[in-house]
């Protein structure tokens, strides 16, 4: 789960990472008041869960309270990178002397966390990484061995800092590591970490992505995640609530499968055969008949869907359960749209028999199933 | 010969009395897997399909010898189970459990490495050596003894391809799902090295997918070290919508990698045969063998 | 710092170790009320920082509220093992089926923590340990490697438990380990851990000793420790506040030295020569002149002291600082009682010169210094 | 030869710019100790009595080679400093700092052991090889090159005895304070083994005190293994008031051990010479040598 900038900053502040004076607002008047309270020049920042806000008009500066109101009026409810702006963060404008970059994330290949740090932070950090990789310090660390203050100091030193500033920067790096571990983050990032003209370090932006699999041990974040679900399309929300991975796409062939790899391969094949998938839906492992029913209901609730392709390879998933789910949802929905079913694996025979009994013929080969469903649409 | 798992490899099942653990213990036994003990805290002293159940690995170890542990315990307890397995002195741990937090996986891998223990998974279908033994959840009717090794990030995609290989008569030596999580134990390269030294394996199939840079690392490795057996790769997700982006750091860690295009290009550059469709895998295999 | 039973139990409860229903009381009426609230039979337990309370009348049982009052009246203000009883813990009387013993402490030789556990808990546990050591399970564990739930389960299993009870007991063992680590305890002990007739486990007694060196990271405990100081004799309290290790003894020769080993050796020599030390006072390492002054004032404030023996071997401690402290306190106190000074080590020459200037002759040999001070007393 | 520390052993001082660290760095340099670098975070780039100061051990290590680290940093930071030293790949760490929490010491010793690093201390006077080098806080005028090895739990008691040995003309090879804390690195037995194989050391003095069971363990060891050199022991605290009792567990861990009586009896049973007074040590030594 991605956190909003203001949420991430609240966590930073709690863990000793300096953040700018600021306030979250939901209405233009509030924004004007916040600008007044903060005093001087302020930044008004759209709170959306997307990177690259600044380049697309999501961040404005002003030192005028009335103007702050006007900016807020324009921003609230507008769309930034396709996402509706619901709230703004009004913050003191920092007097920037330098922009740094610090991030903690997962290094899949090395099977550990990695700290990335650079003195060339800001919006172009990825370009820096590509063109002059030496300007980015990478430091791998684990959970068991931990990350020690002297390791953070060594990173800050390599960034070219000395004395008090080095120690302060090291503390921020160490605290960012603590945020990552304490909150089960997949990513905790400060870009830019501003060094002000007064020589202080302040996190000008903040990005945290929480590992969804770890939400169970962070009750507060879990509640937030639950609330977020309500903001999805009702279809996506219901699917996710039941553990289904569902993504809306723009075609007309509903696709249901088990295992992300197989579903992706199925989408690829549909497209390769000239068809257009209406969605991605992964039943996950060991789906029950009820889950299958819910999946079908979800896919079919989309009026654009003209046909459905079900591709199940049973391992943990039992084919007979899938068959039962299909049958019971057909009974319930009285569905007329055509359906192609391909089912192989654990309890395959039972499944085929069950489906045969209600007149559904099972296709054995995936290529054949895909061709069949694409052909059905063409008719 | 096959790799990692052989007929007679002695297996302990952690979480043997759970829903998944119980169901698959029965299927594994039916396949011929030599399950010598099970562990479920609080259920010590009972029996499960003729397998003795113990409260701890230490207790199980005091009465049995085992080579492999299969972990079926729920995600919140999986880390402890894995560390218990590692502490027991076992050499191979197969973690079937999905939804394990990344932090836990990182700790498992760190400690396994320090102890010289191999881990397969988590979030994986396990490992099967056709006709000999399986530790995991693969549907057995899909597999047949033969000459092709399969290593994959995706469970069901493995079944898809294995099934085609069985149908075309080539069959498999060992099939190994390394798991779909960001952090896993054995990786593609580890598996490829093992297959390379296995006499029985005459060709290897690698099933990748978008995300991460595991496939690109394979391409780099093959370009550098070469590979003495036919190697066929398939990558799922060419047409998938772009997934969540891991901030700036994600892009920096993997560079511009992670897309199907990047992976396929890397494979091509390393001279690895590329299958456009899962069904192409067998077509290429029959040509090469 | 030793914690009172009720303090330790509060920590246990916070960390998920079951404790009996109970209440701390400071007056007989309160005790009566507590007994009424708890209902049925109660235990009334004197809160003193000493083991072996039960055998010396510190624990009484009753099921009568009036009697509870009477017992409390007798106990409050009485002395148990030489310690004044200031408060009582009134608790439900447990229906005991079995008494276990669990403890986590430091294994000096193995340089780690050790868990001790036995199914033969209760007041005679030390006898059990001596006579049948096999009845005590010992399990070593570190900080870095940690202690896992499966290790706790293995201990509970070895204690002969199975199923649900084994899991519950393992959880208590694991929580006791957490208490030890989280609170920097040198000892966390439950003896007895009662298994009730209903098959539940309850910590009937509780003992925690906190590592004084770690108090700085436990602000709440640190405050408690500060309060405790006020309860010492004024002499001991002031000495400790300044980091001096001071213990009152019953003789008439005041002894000041640096380093516990050397001070102990000095006390041994005094006694061997037929003298009687009035105290143990260790200046610690690197004492300043002010600390030396305070030490002298502390020792001399005791009217029983007839002479003082100062034995300093300078390493971290600088002899000149010690000399300055002696001189300035003599000037201040106008002390007439004789003093024997033996001083060797870092800046010895400067010290000797300083002392010579005010007419104090320094003895070189320890044996000689001891004989001299004992002789002075005899005259 | 001496043990652990020799003329020319390269030393790094952690906490070199602190009050204690600075004072004793000067004294060590005066004695001839070869201090090649100092570390104080935030003070990197400066110089201290001609010794270059670095922010981290990693940085210091990149410019210098060293054999021993002396830790003078305050207790709340001492664990991190010790782990930094261990991580740096050094082989001997001397921790002078006192008041380090036991939990921290346990972690230090645990990680030192895993890394194969020897630790002296904490809460110790350090180590001195007479006339060659000292890493610690011992007053140098007390020591003179000679033939007696000393190992002790108490700093000042060591000086007391060393001073007598110097005066009687025997002198010392190496003197080692193992530290007075409940948990320390090198113990008596480790030191005795080292002295046993040192050609120059002709006799060994062991200075114990009440509490713990370190002395009893020595007696057990000597009784089992014997000792090829004269060994004289003194135990302080015969008349000390009983100290705090570590609950039931303390008594169980150490049994009935810990008193001066128990220690002296154990030494006697193992055939170790016992000094009644510190000044007896030299009397016995001169008889034996």
C-alpha cells in the first residue's frame, strides 16, 4: 500500500526525521488559513499516489494567502496523472541549498534491503542513476545482522559530509532504515532531502510503500488499507476484499485464471490471437467454489464483457472446486454470454465430469481455448 | 540423477496437520515421497496418514533423519518455522506458504545463507522429480519422467509447460518453482547451474515473468559463462498493464529492467532460445533434442 | 535494582504473563477492602526486597475480611528479614495443583543468558538443583541470535507438557525472556509458577532485578531507582548519587580505595591485622578531587570512625587529583582523626609532593599502611 | 615473546578525542605503543598527538592496518563501537569502558565469537606487555620487563601485585585485566593457556575476587588439564559483606560457589599456590623461581 506524502511525513516525524512545517487541508479556505499560520512563502502540494507530480502542475508556490486559496481551489478535485486530488499539503517553502536523495528498498537479487543515497537528488535522480551510476551509493543490509550507526556514518561520509552535518545526515539515514523495518516498508524514500541554506536537513518529499503481506501486524495501517479499498471501483474493491487480484482492462474478453504468471500468459495469448482482454483476474492458490463464483460475478458484472475465458491449472487449486463454482454461479446468474473453460490438474477428472453434466465442454489445450474464445467474439 | 530431490529423499512436513499441509501430505505420500515425520506444535504424539507428528523439529530430529523440510504453516508463523528448520541442521527447505512479509523472507534468506542451507520459495509450488518424489503442491498427472529440467517463477505456468512436455513425450527430470515473491531463496542461476551438472537433464526450460531483474541477471550470467545444454526461455506479461512502480529507488535498483521487452532482449542477446507462446517451448525442444 | 513483587508482576502482566488477581495496599483498611473486592480466600504478602519471606512470616492466608485487616495491621511496619514492610500485596489464593520454576538470568561463564526451568518449583528449588540437577532444564541463549518460539516449546515439552498446556507454558517462557531483554533484567524469575487445579498457569511470585548500568535507557525504572536512593541512609544515598560504591560496616577504621578488588583486599588486610573496617568505599575509576572530598566527608561523617586508611593505586585515577581532594577536605573539615595515606601510580610524584607540603606523609607499602592504621587505633 | 600484545602491535583508539581516550592515548604513546589511527565520529580529518583521526573504522582501515582496538567510548555507545571494531576484521578488541549494560556485553561477546575476535574487558584496565606496549590505563611506573604473567579481574589489585613483583626484581611479561563485569571476553582459562605457551613467562599470577564462578572454573580446568608453570592465586573479599543475591537462579547457576572460601578451597584442591595477602604473592614467587 502506498502512503500519501502527508501520511509518510507523519511517520518520518515520529521516527526523528525532520519534516517541513505544514498542514493537510481539504478545502480552499483551510489552505488559505494554513498558509497564514505557516507564514511567509508556502508550497501547496496535491496529495496523489503518483510520482512526477511536480512536472504536471501538482506543486505550486506562493507567498500570498489569497493566492493560496485560489491555487487550492484549482487543485482540489482536479486530476494529476489521472488521479483525483482529494487533499493538499500546505508547507513552508524551504530555502534550498542542495537536494539529496536517500531511499531504502528491497534488493531482490541480493535478497536483502538496499540503501541508495546520492547528493544529486531531486526529480532527475533516475537519470543520474543511469548516466553516472557512481554518484549513487548503494549499501546492502539484512534484518538479522541489522544496520548500525557506524554504517550510516560511513554512508554520510562517503556523500562528502563531515563533522556535525555528517552525524545529522547519518542519523536521518539510520532513522529511514528504522522506518523501513518498523513499518514493514518495501520502500521508504526521501527525494529530495533538502539541505537548507542554514545547513539543516529536511525531508521535502516523502514516499512510503507498505508491504501488503505485512499489514496484519500494523493495525493502524491495516485500517487505512481497508478504507482505501472503499475508494476503488466497487468491482475492484469487492474482488480485493476476497483476496482476488483484479485489474480492469479495456477489452471485451473476460479472463479468469489461477497464478499471476499463467493469467499473464493467457492475456498475452489472447492479444497475440487478436483478441482484447477485459481484465486480469488471478484466483490465487487453493480457491474455493465461492471464490470462483465471486470471480465470475465480478468479471460478468462488466457490461463490456462479451465472452469469458477460464484457464485453470490445478495444483493447490482443486479443479472440482472450480467446476462447482462455475456451475453454481451459472445457475444463479442465468448467464447467456459464452464461456470457454480450460481446466487441467488436481481432480481434473471430477471437474470435467461435473461440467459435462451441465453441458459445459472443457478444452484441453490452452492455445485452442484462446482461439475458440477469440473466434466467439468475432462472430 | 535429477537435482535436489531424489527417490528416497527423507522429508519432514512442517504444518502437517493444517488444511493445506494435510491435504498435500496425502498427495505427496501417494506419489511416493518418503515423508518420515511431521511437525505441528501442540500436536506432538499423534499420527497423520501413518506419519508420526512431533511438537518441534528438535524432537523430530532426535527420532528421525531428514534431508528436506516442506513448510506449509500460515504466513504469520512461517518465518519461525523456517528458522526452526534451518536450526535443525537440514540442508534444503521448501516454503510453500504465500503472503509471507518481505522482511521475514529477508531474514530467512540471511540466516539460511549463514547456515549453508538452500531454500526454495516462499510462495512456490515446490519441487518435483518426475516419477521419484515431490515436495510441494504440483498436480502429479501433469508430469512424466524424462529429460527436461524446468525452473520457473510461476506455479501454474510451470504446470502449463510441463504438461505440454509430458504430452510431446519428452518428460521432465526435475521441475522447480522458485517462487513468485520479490525475495526468494534459490534463484534461476542457482537452478541452471544444478541442471548443467545433472547427467539426465538434456535441456532446460526457464519460465520468467515481468518485474524484478532475475531474468536479466540470468542473461548476463549466460553471456559471461555460457551454457552447455539447450536453454529455452518464456516470459509472461508482454501485454500486462504496467504494475506498481517502486518509487525512484525501484527503477534505480533494477535500472530500466523489469519489462518483458527488456527480459526478452537480454535473453536474445545471450543466445537463449525464446518461446513466444507456452506451446512454443515444446516445438523448440523437439527441434533441439 | 531489585523490583518489588508487585512491580515485577505489573511488568509480567504487561508482557502477557498471567498473574493472580490482586491489589497493592499500604494500610490495614485498604487490605480489608482489597480482600473484600477479590472475594474468597486471599494471600497477604509483605512487599520486601528479600527472598525467603514465606518462611519468616511474610505471607499469610485468610478468607475473612476482618482477619485480613488484622494481618495487615501486624505486617505493615514490621520487619521481615531485617527489612521494614511498607506495603502489602493482597491476592486471590490460588488453587495449586503443581508448582513450577522458570527463571532467566545471566550465565557469566558462557557469556550469555540462561533459562532455568523445572517442574519442581517452590521454596526448595535450590535444594532440587543441588540434589537432582537433572530436574532443572538449562538453556543458553544470546541477544543476537535471539530466542524463538520453537525453542520455548522445546523447553515446555521437555518439562513433560503436551498440547495446549505445552503451548501456553512455552508462551510464558518466551514472555519471560522478553521481559529480561526488554527491561535489561539481570534476573527475571517466577517461583512458583503455579499450575492451578483448572489447568491454568499463574505467576504466584515474581522477581526482577534490573541491570543498574542499563537504567539510563528505562526512564520509568530510573525514576524508581532515584526514589529508592532517598530511602537509603543519608550517607549511602549521597555516596551512591555521586557514583561511589559505599557500604556501611561495623568497625572503626574508615577505608577508602579505588577499584572494588583493591578495596576488598584492603578490608581483608585490615581484618587480618586485627582491625575492624567501618565501611567499604570504592572511588571507582578516574575520581576527581571533588569525588575524593565527598568520599572523605562520607567516611568521616560516621562518629564511630577513629582513623582513616586511604589506599589508591592510580591508573585511570590520577594520584594528584586524589591528593588535591584530600587536602581540600582536610582544610574544610578541620579534621583531627588520624589518616594513613598510601598512594602509587599515575602522577604519583606530584601527589606525594602536594601531600608532603601539607604535612601528610605517604606510605609506600600496603601492608605497612594497614599495620600503621591498626596500630593507631590500638593506642 | 609475551602474549597478545607485542612491541610494534598496531593499535587503533576508538573514542580518541574523548576525555579518557585522549588522556590515555598520550600515555600509551609515551610508553611506546604504536598507535596508528584514532576514530571519533564527527572528528574525522583532525589530528591528535600526531595520530590521524577518522570518522569510522572502515575509513581508518582503508588507510591503515591494525591489530588491536582500544575502546574508550562512553557506555551508551560502547556496544556500537565494539561491533564496528569486530566488523572491521580486527583480531583483538580491548574495551576499557565501564558501566556497559550486560545485555550489550552479551551481544558483543556473541558476535565476537562468531567472527573469531578476542575481546578483553569491558570494565578493565587493559593489557600491558612490560617494556613493549600497553593498550589500556595501567600506570607504567609500576611495571618492569620480566618473567611473571598476571591475569586479574580487578584493575587496581593488579597494580598492587605488579608493583610488588617489580620491586622484588622479577618483573612481568604481560599483565592482563580481564575486567570486573559479570560478562567479559577473554577469561582466566583463556589467559592461562596463552601464558602456558609463552616462552618468556616463567610463572603466572591469578588475581580473583568473590562473586561468579570464574575462579572455580579455573580450578576445575587445572585439576583436569594440569599446568606446566608455577601458578599463584590470590582472592580478594574474604571478609566482604555478602553482596546482592541473584534470586534462586543465581545460586543455581553457580551452585554454592562464589564465596572466597569456595574459591580458595577449589584452588587448593587443584594444587594451586594460594597467597593470603597480596604481598605473599612475591614471597611465593621468589621461592618457586
